[in-house]
């Protein structure tokens, strides 16, 4: 298994620019087969526009992007893919669409078997987790259940921040994640600050981006995850 | 129908203190019957603690709070209630619990018929809406569907803010709500800033709190809702 899971796509440097070196590493020695983009998290941006944006951003890494929404036979396209690229946007819509297309099991099987690699950011990183229960997104559509690809044995919280706008009386991110850790004290949650990502190679996880991620689990105090490689239970 | 739907509970003045005059108006001439608190949105706070907190906060308004989680026969308690008090916390857990108890229809029927009034804040305000699709909360548990009490013909977004922490690359609140308005261009969304609320008397809606709420619907430009009373389609 070979996954690159990013907190975010855009930075002052441009769209996916900060992640291009990591993406180049991910696709080095990629098996034969198309790089298939899943644009379904896009809501206010059309899937065509989204696919064009990502194709342009990944061209410098030598990746020729095909968008799944343009394929007449989605299952056949998934069966050929050597790389899944799952973009951010709304996690609920992303999961609803992939579930409706009946592709969750097939995508997971190809990634687990090593036939395809996986690049996801924001909602696309959430989709790789056991469930989408740690997304920050609004439940604008019913995803038909919260279970997702289950490629990694932990949850990701993208755009992780400890910021708290002055005067805001709603929950902070930490409070929201504490709620998750209360109802599910077992599953670890990795909070990925802007600009960070995880490289998952089978059971080894490396934190990328020059600043620590955070690990939350049950009642345990928050732990900083540095760039050192961690071993996780598959 | 008589509902008071608040953005938030706590302010510098204390817990529910800012809303006490509105709550006193809501319960004036209340029919005979208990004031029933639903603590189910509470996750990191125990339901006992939550019920005690709310009982203390509402005592100055002459309301003797009973908590539904202490009732052996929940359906019988709901059938007697003259006031439902639905607290904030996690909207997904709130909806999951009320659905699991089989009480959604019964509560909605009592409020619609005028046999009971409704006080809700944050998650409790979301529950009164057609669905919980405009909650800010994390989907920590599967609510078994997003449809809710459907007491008002619009969605509420509590803790509405246009703040954007510097460096944050995730969606702003406006972007999240724009996604909702894209997938559902028909249902209006009322954004309630901290300190505001809505008083719904049958088809008349008044904005409370000395600052405007905002109305979002489909592609239409954001509209400020002032304290004037509005008529809404039931």
C-alpha cells in the first residue's frame, strides 16, 4: 500500500505546488495504468473545471490525469487505474457519489493489493479513513452511511487548527475531536495542520511538511507526531 | 406553533442568561405539563451534569426542568410535555438518540399542534429544521439519516460567522453554506450569529438579539434579516 494523504491543496505557492515533490515520490515506478481523478467532492466548482485544474497542477509531476466523471464505464476505469487521485471539497458528497457508483470496495481492493496508489487531499484524505466521522465538512447530502475506504487504521482531521475566532461560542476543533474520542475511544485521530501530509507505505507512516501532526486517542493527552516514521497497526 | 431557536447558550453574561427575557416570553401562558429537557447532544458533558446546568439556568424564568434521560417511559414523558428544551452539543448524536428512541414524530406532532412549545439552541435549533444538513458539527456518530423534526420550513446555521482564521485553507462558513445552496437551491438557510435567535409563532418569524441574521437561498445574494417580523411559508 502506498498512499499520500494531504491536509490541503492550495497554498501561497499555488495549487498542489507545495506537495509536488511528495507526489513525484509517490508516482516513482508507478505500475502501468491511468491516473484516475475523482472530482466528486467538488460542489461549487464543476467537475470539468476541477479535473482541468488538477490535470494542470499535476502535469509538472509527469502525471496525465483522466477524470472518472468522463468515463462511460466507471468500474472498468477503476479496474485499470494505477493511481487514484481524490480531490477535496465536500466529504459527504464525495462519499455519497462513490458509494452510489458502487466503487468503494473496488477502489479499496486495488489500493490494498498494491495495484494502485492513492493520492488524496482534504476530503480525499478523509475518504481513505475507516469512516468520514472526523471531517470538518457540512453534511449537505446524505452519504448513505459514514463508512469509507478504510485504507488506514486511523482517522484524519484535515486543516487541523487550534485557532478560535474571538467571540465564537461554538465548539473549537479540539472540542469537536474530543467528542469523537469520547464516542470512539479506540480509533486514533491524526490532525493534519495546513501544509502537512502523511505518506503511508504499508504499515509505516511518515509525517511530511516540516511541522508536527497531532495524534488524539481516547482520553490520552494530545501527542505531537514529528517527521519520524511511525509504525501503525494495519 | 411557538418556538424559540437560539444560536448559542453561553455568553459573557452566563449560561442562557442573554436569552432569559425571550425564554420568559416563550413560557408565558404555557399549557399545563412538564418542561422536558433533551440532553442528548451532550457528549463530553454527562447528561446528568447537563440537565443540572440547564435546570439551574432556567430556574430564574420559573421553569422546573425534567430531563428526558431520567424518565423510565420516554414516550409517556413526551406525551405529557408542555415544553421541549433541546440543548446544544453534537447534532449528529442528538438526532441519533432521538431517532433511536422513536420520538421524532411524536415531538413534532405535539409542537405543531400547539400542545407543546419548543426551546432549542445550537444543535437543538438544528433539530427543529427539515434536516440537520446545515449543522457545523462533526459527524461523530451515524444519525440514521439527516431528516429532523421539520418544524420550520428553513434550515438554521448556528454560530454563524464570517470569520476566517489567518492561514486557514479549509472552507469558510460562507463557502460551506454556498455548497448547501448549490445542492439544495430551494430550502432557505438562516445564519444566526452568536447572541441572536428566532421566535417562530406559527408562520411569523422574528429575529432577536439586536443584530441581523442572514438569509441564504440558492444563487440569491445574501440578505440581512433585521428584527422585523417576517412571514414564512409553513
